[in-house]
C-alpha cells in the first residue's frame, strides 16, 4: 500500500495503482479528462488530467502515473488550473462550437469542463477552421461529426481492444488527424452504440436518439436489460412516461461498461400497437377474443370455475421473462396453496440463439436462472398435451407458448380454460380464453437472476399502459378466484416470503445492492454463465 | 513469423506467369478460403511479380510479426505499382491478415505513401530552413510557374508532380530536390530548367 | 583539447577514400578489428563498461550517456532484447548520419554489432528514413556483404555470438526519429511516440527490452573499443567527451560535415580554414542555430562566445542537439525564418497530444498572418501564451521543439517581429488582450487545497 496526500487529503491506495483513480477518490469527482477510460488502454493524449506532483518539475498526467508511497499531489493549484485552461483553449481552436445544434449538448465533456475551467474570453481567433467530415452516417446507428472530435481515441481503442472489429481509425496526422470509418467498411457491429457512450463530445451520436429529446429533460432509472441471460446493468432514460433510450450502467462483474445494440434497442418495443391495455376475453360460446373490462374477464373465469366444480385441475406454466417474485408467487399461491401443478418455466430449447462471446448470451431470456433456482424445469409441448383436458384450467404467466411452438399452440386448444397473463396481443393471447394485461420489466419493480447466478434489481421507470396491472396483482386476483387469498400484497411482501421460505435465496435477506448479489452458482448456472460470457468485455 | 504466404509462388524464370491472381492471393495459413475470396473480390485482384513475391516471402520470414511486415510490404507495392491503386490496400490487408484500418492509417500518416498517382516525376523540393536560406522559395516558385501546378498537384499529363518537402537531409547543399531515389542538390533555376527539359524528352 | 589538428578522425577516417563503402576497403583500413577483439577477448559487460567509461553521449539530440542507457536493459528476463539503430535523420539542419551511411556503412554495422554484444541482443534493425532511399540500398548491400563474411548471422567470426540485422525503410515522418515513435513505426503503426513509463529499455519494441541509438553514436563504438575509454575521454571536455560530427549549413563558404573535438569554439566551425571558412561574400553573421532547428537560436555575438559542447551551449541557453549548425546571415528576415521552422513542426506533429496538434498549427497560422501584414498588436503575447501551454505538456518533445525556436527568435530578434505588427492605436476596433471581462469562474478552491 502507498500513503499519498492529494489536495491535502491523506489516503491509502494500492502501490502502483493509477493516480487518476486515487485523485477521484480524494476529490470525490473525476479529474478533467477526455481520453482516460478505466478499461481501455492508456492513451495519455488529451492532457487534461495534468496534476502537480511534489518533486517533479513538470505537471504529470495522472492517468499514466503509478502511485508511489509518499506522493504529494495537487489537483486544484493555480498551475494545474492554468494548464487545463490552456488545453481547453487548444481543444476549441478548430472546434465548430456548434452547441445549439449539437445533440451532445447537456452531456458533453467539453461543455462541462469548459464550464468548470474555461477561459471565457476568446483568444481563439483562427479565421479558417479546419473542415472535416460532418453529419456522416458511419453505420446503421452511429453518426459522425469529425469537426467536434477531440481525438481522444476512445472509440478506436474500443473497437480494437474490446470488439476486435477495427472499423474506425484516425487517419492523416497533426491537426489534420481525423476519425473516420475505414474505406469500404461500416460501423455495424452489435456494440456500435458503445462508441457513442464513450465519445466525450458530439463527434459520435446515436442516429436512433439524436434530436428526439434534449437530455436534461430525461429522468434516469436503474434497471437491468431483459434481452438475454447476461443481465447487463442499464439505466432507462425516460420522460413523461416514454422511454427514449437505454444506456449501460457500469458493473465490473457483469457487463463492465458496455451493452449490446440488441439490448439497447429493446426500448422501442415497450410501447407499440400490440401492447395489451385491457383484458381480452373469448365468450363461453366461442369466437374470437375481444377487448373487455376486468369485470368481464373475472366473471368469465369465475363462471368456468363454477361450472367445472371441485374436480377442476389447475396447471401452471411459468416464464423465464417473469420476475423472480412473480415466478415464486405463481408457484406458492396458485401452486402450493391452490393445488396447481407447475409444468415448467419454458418450452425446452425455446429462445436460444448463438452467443457472441462478448455480452450477448445464447439464452435470450433474462430470468431462466431464477426459475431454475425455484426448482422449475423446462417443459415440452407433449407435457402440455398430456394435461390438456376439458376439466383443466391452464394459467400461463408471461410466456408466449403458442408463438414459440405450433405444437404447444395445438395443445392449448384442449384445455377447459386458458388464462394468459400476457403483455402483448401475441399468438397465445389470440388462443387464450382470458388474457389479463400485465407489465413489462420497465414498468415494475422486481428481481432477475442472470446466467451467472447474480440477483439484480429492476425499478419501475414507466407507468402502466391502460388498465394493465402488475402480474403480482393479477396472480393475487386469480388466487382469490380460486379461493385462496394470499398473505402478501406488495412486491416486498413476496420478496420477504421468498427469502424466508426458499433456501437458495436466503442470501437476499439483507437486500439487493445496486450492483446485484451473486448467489452460489449451481453447476448448470456456472456453465451457462461461462457461455454467456458475463464476465468478459 | 507464423504467416506463410502462397506456396505457389512462381520460381525464377516464370516471369509474368506468376501474375495470375489465383496463385498469390492464397493468404496466411489457416485463414479460410471464403474470407479471402471475399477480400479479393472486394478490390481488384493484384499479384506481385515473381521477384517481388520472393521479396515478400523474405519479408514475412524475417520480420517478427505480420504487423512489422506491413511497412516493407507497402514499399514493395509502391515499387511495383508506383502508388496504392484502388483495391491494393485491401489486397495487402488480406495477404498479411491485418485489419484494413491499420493499412489506411499508415498510408495516410506517412508522406511517402500515395493513395493517388504521384506522377512519373515527383519533384519534392525542400522548403526547410537551410534550403530556405539558400533560395528554395525561388526554385519552388519557378517550378509552379513552369509546370503550372501548385504544390501537392500533378500536371495534366501525369508527368510531373510538385511537392514542398520538409528537411531531406541535404542542408549543406541547398536548394535541393528529391526525385525518385535521386537527390538533386545545389539547384539553380537554370539547372532545374535543364532537368525538366531532359525529363520531358523522356529521360 | 579543442585543437582540431590533434583530433583523431573517429567517425570520418574513411570519408573520401575510394570505395570506402565496401567491406574490402573498410577491412583494409582496420575495419572489424574492434569487433574481432571484443568477441575474442571481452565479455559483453566489459564492452558496456568501456563505453560507459568513455563518456560517449547519444548523438541523436538528447545527449544521454550511451553506456548508462545500455545499463538500463534488464538481463535474463526471458524476452529477446532488441537494438534499433536510429537512422531516421530528419532534424532540420542535420545531414551527418547520411554521410556515415554513405561513406562508411560498415563502420555503423561494426558499431551496431559491438553495441548489441554489450546488451546481449541478437536482433537489430537499422531504421533509415524513407527519403534516403539510395542509402537504404547502400546499407543493405553492406549488410549482405557482412552476412557473406560471417560478420552478421548466427555465428559471428566463429565466436558463437549471433546477430540478425534488418535494414528497414521509413516512409516519411519526422516523428519517427523520436525513439518510441520509431518503435511504433517499426511495429507497423503510425509513428506516434509512446507514453512513458514504461521506458523502452524495459518495455520497447514488441514489448521487449529495447535500445535505440543514433547512427553516429554506434559509429563511435569501434574506436572506443580499439583505443580504450581513456583515449576517447582525452578528446573533448570533461562532460562532453570525444568528437562530434557537425553539419554546417546556411550561407557559408564551405558547408558540409565536419568532425570536431567537442569543445571547439563555434566561431572556429563557421570561420576556421579547415571548416566553414566564413560566410559568403557580402553577408554578415546574424544568428546561428547550433544543434538543429529545435534548439534555441544564438545571436551572432553569443555564437562568437560559445564552444560546441553540451555544457557551454546549455550555459548560453541553447543545446548541441543533433549537431545541425545552421548559419543565418543578415540577408534573412527572422520572422520569415521562424515561419519556415514552425511550418515544419506543424507539418510533422503526429497529432496525438492536444497542445502539440493544435499549438503547432496555431503558431504557424499566426506567423503566416504576421508575414501577410495581417498581424495584431498582441500577437507576440498570444504566441507566448500558446508556447506556455505547449512546453512540457506532451508525450514527446516535438511540442517543446517548436516552442524553443519560437521563444528564442522572438526574445532575441523582437524588433523584427514588432516591425510587422500594428500598434494598438492604429486599429479602430482594437481591444487589448489584457482588458477582458473578468467572468465569474466556478473553479472551486476548497480550504484544504493549497
């Protein structure tokens, strides 16, 4: 360990560790910087993080200085202040200063550091600013403005060191140096939008997001991506009930700083014409299902239960998309209490594609590991067929069985009553007798367990659409219809019951921290985690 | 270096026959043939002459890795084709199995690599201090007028290109210019005129 | 000790000898005897100690003691050690390595082998600037001769010591003369200097221990081995031992390369009968750039008082640098000369570090504007501000190399600059730099900070 004094503050950090990080600890905020990034190689080119170190005649860049014992460092001295001012002035020399029409405004490092350290008078009087590429689409999702670029080389380092796809380069030299896409290539790998995240200025912007919302109006809610079993930590950026973008949230143990484009664009599917805003009910006499009120839906269920009498048999299908609390509530309330039989949590082999070796897992569902830890197994269409009978009630939780398998769809028709807790008017909703509208991950609180066995919390960012209700409320209503009122009413109640009753989740008793909580991995999860590459990238 | 190029490189005496694209585009061992075909069709098919192919083989044998072999390979291309014609950077990236961006970064960073035709006679006149003190500006201005081109331009016939060069290490003998591999030192306007006429006549 | 008559020719002994570039002639004049001697009777450490004791300093510009540099190379790491001969000579005013490679390529090769032997290196490169195309050919022919004579290859002179030497051609970039820029270039990258630490002696070419030495530095090694460190130290001054090859250019009667004993008066180099023989008729001495365009300029008077060695020049605020001595006559305008220099650094900035990438271009633009008669009253203050932001703030010293001439030219020849600038009261809309709105700044100075 090394004892250092930074801005008069004494602290102990690892010997040889990065002085930039030590300064962050001491200051409680980052040093001004453009090129430094915790997981990319050190470039040392922006020269913004210069600090004064006692005994050294020149200022040093903190990002490439290993901490030594006894170091005395100043980050706010006049000398440092002047240096940063000068660097910023250099940065503005050929910068177009087009902030009003720049979509980075509000989250631009150049703006922010200039606010803190700028000169605020213009010695910069070069008449002919250098012209470079502007408004150049370099990929399906990324727009380049090379004039705004500060040449920090974060994007090029990301594409060579993290994805290994090498689409962008810095061409020419001196003040003609220019970021651009390699001739004949486009920036279209599944991680392209990360370059937009790490670009400190408006040089790389998201073609999907640009000019849709000024960033200062956006509220930010912590969440977890539902696109695959990796469970990338993310934030939902939303305003007035509408999601505008997903951004990765740093978690060194899961997704580090990154997130794939596939997961990021899932926000576009939250709303949409097929979202269920009311129950859908097929009348007892048959025909196509139609939108209805909850009264009508529950009357339809109650009538069937009445008619089927005490011999009725409820069977249940859970879901790898459902949250852990919902899976548990289905199992405990409709299963154990109401005598239902849980057939499984997903159709065997469904929703599996190729992993990409970086973040995207083969399993494209977010919470299969949660269901497995509750003791649930996969089911087949044949299992459904076996149980299909006129005296049997099938309750499906958030699982589009009919859309995933024609055989399963066929099997659904053999049940006395199919009740579907869904979110969209999908194939299963069209086959079910009663479809109850639920919420998607961005609209409710709950937990996912990722492929590596890490429990992670999601928080409601968006309001429920129409009359849709949390699945827990729907399950509670169904329990009541079956004559079993649960002891819980909120997510927290369910979580407490889960922690108390399922040994696998006992570790959650102390709550779930923002970075999640790793459970001891059962063997099959460890394997799945390795495949999903949740610790890489 | 692990990369071994074509095993079909023409031996001595095969001359232009070695120019068949199929023979020399066989790239690094282990690379899949389909990928190489894709690279090949992305640009024009190129092939080193037998002599240059042998030089290329020696480069990849002597240099420690494929990246270090890149610069000498680009020189070999300039020796054979004069400049990096369209598709040639892609072809080099394929033969060495290096990311294309690395090839273009080098080609745009170094002043002696050309992505456009530098003309038959590329007159690189030093404009740096010592030559400047000895009248380099007069030589450059004279050539601008005489050839009708600005520095960085090639004349209409593609015969002459004029460039202002930085110090070429002939400081005691300025003004001077570099043409091809030859230094022309202690230049006077009369001498420049004689050279231009000689080159116009073809030699 | 600055008596040129008694100065042995260490670097230039074969200059002007017919076919001096051939192995046969080099050997006939005592070539490769130092190598034979070292390989048969000296351990690598002894060669290193001898060079260290000689006081030989790096001749590329920085002047760092060569033996000390070699001593930084960690031994027994399990990684190969690389030795890179820096023949990327491109400091304006410098053309000395060119003559060594042209007239005496085998001297460089012998020095390289000895240097490699000293640091247990078996893989060497000579990185020659691309513009020296004909020298690449010449050195390659010499290397081929040496291979054929078992002076290179797996078993040199039957000693068991082996060395592979690759002659590598650069492609046009001044910055590749900076040692880590050279390493990156050799790795097939843009020649952009690397951040230090790590230093190349430990983590260099291909992440292996690496020594980079100038051509002239290695060319002095054979003589040191043959004659011993004391003989070398007997030449020159206490801290600047041996001889230096000076490139003399500008309007002098006899420009060219001269091997001088370090400590020779600069006046002697310019005016001495064995050297430059004075300025061309009708031209008076105005200034001298003693060590390549990167070093601070000297006035005529300073030039007359200074000796050519590291300490004397440092005492005058300048440097010996690479030995590119540029003589400036009274026919030159100093603003014009500085513009040419700054244009060069603008052209050659690699573009990595912000202050250099932007600052070199800014200075160039200001000088251009000034020469176009469009200068502004505060331009010299502005230039100084830019210089302050550029010096010591970048990965390598290219930025400093632009600042040093800019500052020294303006400091020493200020009137020539002022003559081109309007006075404040000559302009209607002029607001001096000093009169600027003091806008509130949010720079927080917490009580704990100094």
